[in-house]
């Protein structure tokens, strides 16, 4: 997480600007990230969960069409190998410059 990931939150929910707070999520703007709830809305939830159900990772919406587990495992393995190779190259560069 980086500063730029929090900038919208800081702007909208700055303690010095409580009178200017505003929601960015609505039924018309489902990509908005900020929504407020009343106490009654929260307390009626099961175990007063604060799960942000209205934010969805669109890449996970079609879970029924995921590749087979062996394909997923192979892709994960390839990604790990690629990361290790990149790290090896970095270490070779570092070690080569240190000599």
C-alpha cells in the first residue's frame, strides 16, 4: 500500500473537513470507493460486520469459469520461477558491481 492509495480517503475523510465529507459510491456509481452507513445500518448486520461488500474485484466475478487447479498451479509455479530469475539477475548485477 502506498500514499497514493490513500489520497482519496484522506481528502474525503480529513478530520478537519468533516462538514465536506462525501460519498463516492452510489447505485449509479458502483465504482465509487466511499460510502457511509448509519448506526442502524451497521447494527442490523450479522455480527455488525464492516465487510465492504459493495467493493468487488471484477476479475473474480466469474468464479465458475476458472481454469483447472493444475493449470492454476502451473501458472503460479511459472510466476514464482520468473520472480526468482529476476531476483537472481538483480543479485548478479549487485555482486558484479561490488567486485
